[in-house]
């Protein structure tokens, strides 16, 4: 089936450690297995927390991937394929799954919930932008790439909280 | 070869089984899109012999498991045909998209970096101290936004527009008036106003017969800068109520007015402004009025599009 578990694990570790600089070559093969797994996990944790919102999750991820794909193609000197964008965004959804896992146990609408979701949004978008700029060789644009990713993950967080 | 003749015939002959598609190539011709090898020619005899068991078992293929279907050379070729068709379709889409959306021209407007965005945002909120508003040129083409803070870009307007729609959704959510279709309504109404503005200004530029190097995309970029002020106003309104909203919106309105006047003056009143000659002739006066009208429309639209969000 072409699923390499060690590649998936390596990419997951890159996401989980946003401070470490990423290696540009890890995104050479587009692999959608991990992202699909994380999307389904997100839907499952949302379901367990009582919100049946699969449609919104999939619709939001599709539109968000399209917009970020268009933006990255315009901003970088070399283009990206849609699969690569979807793959990176899906991998960086992992902290969001952790957040919605926490939502199962206690409600996130208090101050602690808002603060932790802001932290998680920052974590997701920093690792996504880190992978993008190392894979696409864009310099001085990390915050510019992180901002639309933060908007997208913010929408996911809104789904999780409300 | 007569035993294998039931697979492929010259065009025009009656079909044997109904499950085969009609071959279209002449015997011996190598057509890359041909679905079948023409086994009536001598070269493909070996291949044809290989295919005979698959062919004879075709009527029974529906009963055999899926593995036989995937191993069937016919479906391999069908997949190859399908993927070449997909590649052709993708080429067609890419070519046509390039006709409607000038991608290389757009890339110029997105060649930004973080320092430029920071300085431009500072300029949008505080344009009073900036002295030189002229865009630098490099051999007859304007320099990329990365290198000159005066150059227009599309990153800030695009991000500001999307953020405005989301902040509008947030504002409506805190007033319990939120629903996803309302968000879509906000987005489309803001987009409609932007299109209307661009068309109105293009029309008036045409009527006044001004020869400027102000392209449509430049105009969209300049008109998109007001969304930054709108976002600031709405956010302050959410945090501090109506007083905060009016204060910040007032400040941003004045800043955008000054910003637009100083930027458009260089573009529309190009000859007069470059030499610093005071405006006397009727044509130049008309251009000046046009610039003032465009700049004055910005604060009005900023108020119009945000006041219903802050209660």
C-alpha cells in the first residue's frame, strides 16, 4: 500500500517539536495517510465530546487547503502541489486533536480553555509554517505563512470549543 | 490468427462481445491512446496469445474475484488511458487559468517578506511622518514589494479581507446573531462593494482620460488596505464597546485618507506632482478632485461596512 510507518513517525515528531528546525527533504513524498488519520481522529474526538460536525471538518479542511495552496503558489518561487499542502496541513492538525481530546473531559469555554486553544493554534501554525518554508526554501516569510495557517486552525479551534 | 480474431477487428466489422470497446486504429499503427493491441498483425501475436486466456474468460470475469480484474491487461491499459486523459485535462486547466488570471503578474504582488508587511502596516496606521512615497524603478519595471515599502502588494489586502470576514463572524457570534450563512453573506457583500468601487474608479479614470500606469490590480491593492483599519476598529469595538470603536475607527479613517491621497497623487497626478507645480489647469483640477473623491470614499465605506457589527 506504500505506507511507510517510519516516515509517518518522523513527520509526526517534526510537528510535535516546533522549536527544532525542520529538514527540507521530508516533504518530498506526498503522503496522505497520516493526515487522513488525524482528520478522522479529530472527528472522532469531536463526536465523543458530543458534537457531530464531520461535514464542517471536511469542508473546512478542503477550502482551507485550497486557499493556502493558492497563496503558497503565489508567494514561493517554486510551486507546490495540492497534495503536499494537504499533507503538511493534515500533519500539523495533530495538536488540535489533542485539544479536542481535552474538550471531552472538561469544557473549554473558560479562560483556561481560551488560553490553551490560543497556545495550540500557535503551535500548529508555527510547525506548519516551519515545514513549508524549509520545504519551499522561502526566506523571511515564516510569519507571513504562519498567519493564514493560524486563521485556518483558529476556525478548527472554534469548531472544537463551540 | 483466426482463433484470436474475435478480440479485435478492422474498423467497421461487427462486434463480437458487447463488453469490448470499438478499436479505432489501423492494423500496425502504434496509437498511444489505443485501448487494445491490434492482434491481427504479426508482431503482437505473442501478446495476443497471452491475452487469449484472459479474453476467453471475460464472460466469466464478473464471477471471478477482483484480483483477476486488476491483473487483466485491458484494465491496465484503461488505467493508463485514464491517467493520460487526466494529465491532458490538467494541462488544459492550467493553460486556461493562465489566460484568465495572470499568475506571473500576481506573483509580483505576493513577493513580500515579514519586514515589508510590518512597515506597511505601520504606514497604514501612521502615514504622517513618511516622506518619500515614490516607488523605485529598476530598468523600467517597478521593484518588488520586498525591496520598497511604497510598492503595492496583494498579501495584506487579501489577508485583511479574510480576517475581516472572520472577525465579522466573531462579532456576530458574541451578539448571538451568528449563523454560517450570515458569514457567507458578509463575505459576498464586502466583495460586492469592493468590485463596485473598482469599477466606479476605473470608469471615472476612463472618463477623465487620465493616462496613468495604475493597473487594475494596483487599484484593488490600494482599495484593499482599508480592511486593515476596519479590523482594528471592530476588534477595539469588541473589547471596549462603542467608544473604543469610534476612536480607533476615526483614527484609521483619517490615516487611510492621508495614505490614499499621498499614494494616488503620485499615480494619477503624475506629471504635475512630480515637478511640484501647483495645480492650475482644468484637467489637473479634475484629476485632483478625482483623487480626493476616491480618498474620501474610503472612510465612508469603512464606517458603512462595520457599524452594524458593533452594538
